[in-house]
């Protein structure tokens, strides 16, 4: 017990202690890989969000510029109409017929309304993911596999010499009997095998 079994158990305990340290390091490594992958996914998502927002801002600039141009054209027409109304008011106040005859009729010009500028907003359609689909996109973790092998440590018990202890040594059994010696007697030949 003292020279063979006890040291073997001490070795096993030391091995288990090493495995526990390796276990912590292994799981820390897996967690680090998952964290780095998550950070990379966040960077890609942030980059995509920034790109889409830039596209939205560019569309807004174009949309707003079209309306501002349209507003400027309408305001110019309003200013032209105001000028025409003032001219007509002066013509009405004066009693000179020659001014009326030389004046062009601009009512038909302003009667035709400008085309209406309209634009629809772009539509963002977010992709809907079920949690399982999101897990598949991100990555997956294999399942934990634990096993216990009954005979794993048995081979590690050290053999003791017969002089080292009081118990008899464990002898290896042979599959086939082996003849050590043959003795001849008056009753015939007898074979001796190792015990």
C-alpha cells in the first residue's frame, strides 16, 4: 500500500489538479474566442449601420435639394405674380389706353401651374431573425462530453518485488501452458509447469 498504491493515488491526484488548471485555461480560451468573434460581428454591424445611415443622409440631401429648388421656383413665380399685379394696378390707375394695348396678357402664363415635385421616403426593411437563426449565423458550440473509464488508472499501479512487502507478487498468467522441464520416472514422463 505504502510503496505502490499510495504513490499511484498521489500521482492521480496531481494529474487531476493539472487537468483542473488546464480546464480553466481551456474554457478561458474558448470564452476569449467567442468574445473576439462577437466584437468582430459588432464591428461589421457598426460598419453596415454607418454605411446605411450615410446612404440615408445622402438621400435626404438629394430629397431636400429637390424640394428647395421647387420652393425657389414657386417663390420666383410668386414674386413674378406680385410684380404683375403691381403693374396691372398701375395700369388700372392710369387712364392711358396705349399702355393697356402694349401690355401682354400674362394671366395665361401664370394660369398654368408648375408640376408638383414629390418623392417617397426610402424604406428600410429589417431582417427578422429567430433566436435559433441568429445563433446559426453567429456560430455554435459543441456539446460537452464527459466520460469515465473504469480501467484507466489500473495500469498505473506499480508492481512490488516479493521482498518489499508481505503479500505475494502478482504473476502474469500465460494463455498457453509452457513446459519448464520434463522428468522421467517408472510411471512415465511428467511435465512441470510454472506456478
